[in-house]
C-alpha cells in the first residue's frame, strides 16, 4: 500500500491561498497502489493494519503585502500528530521555503490521515518542469 499525490488547481497560476483550518486536497495521484488515497477528499484511509511512513512537503510562496506565515498539521483520525510552521517575520521580504514533516504511524484498518492548514497559507503547487508540493505514504514491510 502506497500513494504519492500532488495538487493541480487547474489555474494558470501555480499557487493558491488557503484559509486556516482548511483540509489540503492533493487531487492528483501520481501513484495510488491499493486505492487508499482519495483524491476528492485528500484523505488516506488505511485498509491494511501496519506501520506507515507518511510525509508532506509544501512549497510556501511569499506574499508581497504582508508577513509570510504558513502552518500545516498532519491529522490522524482528526487529531494533530505533527505541526510545521514558518514565518519570515517581515513584510515584502519575498521569503519562500518548504514546510515538511515525515513520521512513522501505526495505523489500523479504517484509520484516516490527512493534512490541514492551521494558519492562513499560500502554497506553490508546481513549476513548468514538475511539482513543488507532495503528500505521500507507504506501508513499511
């Protein structure tokens, strides 16, 4: 069981603003062996009990008009298990970076895992040559 997903916002701009407490739906699966990742909801639902490595990496895009701050949580059955955050602390500094976190979770059949903002954020999804933000997971053997 493994998946790797990206977001295609269907726009000519490759970035998108998210409000706080918004689920991040990576709506395009690059691979979804087992079909456990739902591209409509952004939720991975475990079918096979075991230890899973789960990781998100989100490219943060600067804001010209204000402090660039972004925050993301990884949720397991609705409870936050990770939190990543970045802020440049100044306006118009054109800061950009990557919020990322990976960990091993013991999941049972039916458990759900997904990413959610906890702060208003701006993410960059892709470049002309590829994707800039991903959500992935796989069962460890």
